[in-house]
């Protein structure tokens, strides 16, 4: 409705109000008053509204992007003449980038309608450079000759595409055979049998979300979201849970995620318990974690250092730390490769979650490619990051048997401790344990 229509309606209503009773005329005049206020508002908006200078700024046109943009100049030069700098720029080799582009190109390619669209190659380069450098999108906007609002949309779309394409290729499918392979790798690399993963959480610093209060304010004094991950012995992520508020502890995030319920109900299809020595005890398959996580039949944590530890308990703590450090190495490699995690992410909280998803997926893609693993048909096991319950249903259903579970968990941990000391010792474990080098 424009100004002329409003004026005509006002005049018509004023004319009809003359022949109406007083009580009806008052309501008509009230409607006229509201129409007049709307007319004044439109007039002010017309005065305030500025005329748009450009449809596309000259520096962001397709011609200037081709002539001076980083994608068609700097990147091409590095790819041809300096592969080392290309690796430093995108944190991957040209061959890995081309393979990744072939996977994601169908999802980020745009149709040409009225203008020449930005190519999928440039879109992927912009996203990877944003993850690899940690700089703001505004700085990359100038380097790639793309408007900042367009760059923001490209990053969100490309991160989503990377996650959707790679999640079925680089994450682990929870089957008995795959878990057994993970356990065999832990046995070979970390000398910890029946281990299916190392669990820990990492705080991803973000710009303080608007009107969030202290929900994302963590104990380190930063605003953050939580990345809870299970890694294998090769520093690849098997299970990830992304998006919990930074104020929550790792144990709280674990309890409210689906992972605890899946482990309680054996929905992950873990291998059956097995004998490791001649003691007759059947050892279950377990996840290792630090002191922040609870001790359960499927979760092994170290003995508390507050008490007097025996040599047996110190050896167990050392052997557990050898297996648990894999997830710490995974987080370290992730932050070293993608420098966006070394400073607060200047983006909306939803964009930050997409960045974490894409970074973990590409991390697995590169790690598996570097390790020359042929198990690309494995599918992923991932927990929801958007809709999470405050309390896990599985934990609620098992509250009545918590005492029995603790006794069983203590018995399992003591059995592992005895096994490490007597049946499967390492030559150097006593020196490490007695010197507290763990």
C-alpha cells in the first residue's frame, strides 16, 4: 500500500463519517488517525532511505575477481611454482584439494542466470583459507574480491556441503568388525587392549553471542562451544558431539549426549567381552578418559591422585595415559591445521558450529588420506549438535543401579591394572610410573 492509496482511503472514510452516528464516527476517525500515522511513517522512510550506489561494487565484479583475485592469481602461482606455500595456504596438497573439490563441487555449483556465478573452486578456496588462517571474513573478502556478505553465505554453504559429503566417508560406522579393528590399532600403537576410543572435550572459543548471558561463558573466562570427541589410535575422530554451551563440563556434555545411552544399551555393537590372560576374567571393550568423566563398565578413568597410589595403580594410570593422549593429539593437530581454533571465531554461533563440523570432517579426510587407509566405505557415527536434551534418558533409567555399576567398574579397572603389571608389562613402565612421568 503506497501513499496515494492511503490518502484516498482517508478521504473516503472522512466523507462517510459525516452521515454516521457519533459513536460510529469516533471509530472511523480512529482508523483515519492510524492511517495518517502510517502515511507519516512511509514519508519518513522515503526520506531516510538512501539510494543504492552500486548493484555490485566495481572491485567485486567478475572481471576484477579474475584479474586481481587470489583464486585466479596467487593460488595458481603457488600451485605451479611453489607447492610448499600452497600447502601452507590451504593446509593440504594440490592433489588433496582437487580430490576434495571433485567431491563437493556438485553441491556448491551455482547456475548462471543473470550474472556469472562464483566458481566452486573459488568457493572451496575461500572456505578452506578462512579455516586455515583464522582471519575475519572481511579480510578474505578483499583478497578474493568477493563482497563480505556473499563470502559469509559461501562459507556457510560450503561448510554444510563439506560435512554432508564427507561424513559418510571419513567417520566410523559402529559395527563389531570396525570396533575390533580400532581396538587392534590401540593394542598395536598404545599397548592398551580392548580400547575402542579416547574421549575428551575441547572448548572452541567464539565471539560472545548476543543476549546469551553466561550460557557460553566457560571456566577459562572465554565464550565457547564444546567439541566432545572420541578418537582412534591414528588421531582420527570416530564420534563427535558439537555445540554444547561452554559453561558445561565435559562430563555434563557426555551425560546429556546420546553417546552414554548408546553405550549403556550396547547400541554401538561393541565386540563381546574376551579373555586377555589366564585369570579367567572377561575384559569388556572400553573407552578411556580423564578424571572429568565417570568410572563405568565402559569408561575407564585413572585412579585418583589424591590418595596414596600403589605401583599397580601408577602403572595403570601410565598405560591409560598412553591411550588417552591420542585424543589430545587429535585436538592438537586439528588446531595446528585449522588456525581458526586458535582465536575466537568471529561469526554467528550457528556458523561456528558449521565450521567445527567441516573442520573435523576435513581433518579425518586428510588424516586417512595421509595414512593411505583404504577403508573409505566406512560411514560415520555422529551425535546431534543442534537439538540436545539437558539430561540423557539413558542415564535417568539407570540411576537405581548406580551402586552396582560402580562396583563392577572398579572391578574391571582393578583387573586391567593387574593385567598391565603381571600379564602384559612394558619394559619401561615401572620407571615411568615411579617417576610419575604420565
